[in-house]
C-alpha cells in the first residue's frame, strides 16, 4: 500500500492506482473536478494513465458557480 495526501488528509491506496481509480474510490466524478499532483495539474484525459506514487500530494478542486 502507498500513502498519499488528498486535500490535506492522508489516504492509503494500492501501489498501482491511477488518478481515475483513486477519484472513483474517493467518490469524485472526473468530469466535474480538476486534479493537481504535487502542484501540477493533470489533464483530464491523462487521469487513467497517471499512477499515484507514495507521498504524492493530491489536490482535487471543483468549480464554484456564483455571481
């Protein structure tokens, strides 16, 4: 298992978990959020191909509507 930090909270995942798989496990819908790993945004089309590594800092942000 690997440890990552999701929005400031520790999470444990299997070692070959993609961003897409992690988001699904965490209850996020990929089309509604943006993801940064260690401060760098990941293109939505790369979520399935991007593997998380131990000690990665993952930030998930959702757009906020308002006016």
